[in-house]
C-alpha cells in the first residue's frame, strides 16, 4: 500500500485535489483547452499537474483523429484516496448522507 500524502507532499494542494475530483466526475478525461480555460483562474495548470505531482497517474494525450489534446486521469484509486484525505470525496447518488 502506498504511503498517504499530506497537504504539502509533491505539490498536492486542495485546489489540485478539487481539479482531480472535477475531472474524475466527468469521466476522467476532458479536452486540455477546456480544462485550462476553466481552471486557469484558480491557479491550476493541468499540463503542470501531469508533469509534476500526478506524473505517471495522469497524462496529456493527443487524439489522433482530431489532433486535440486531452487530459486523462489514469489512476482513479490514487485520485480517490487523495479526495478522501482532503475531504473532497464525491459520493455516489445514494451516499450523500454520512454513513
């Protein structure tokens, strides 16, 4: 089992975890340009996250048919664990009340 990350480890912040939660909720992949426009005002740069704290767990890839760049979250378990640790977990429909 991987060691738990704490707020300042590897550049993971509350805003980065919110971005991961947002991305995961939307199918774990979104167009890079859309992510950048939406999160730039909050200081989140998806390309930098892919290259830094989420290296090997999240990536930017090109769609060969359209040439668009996409942000893809590969390690959903890692993202879930971060969301739980930072209190940003998105519950399933029937789990909105605390169990």
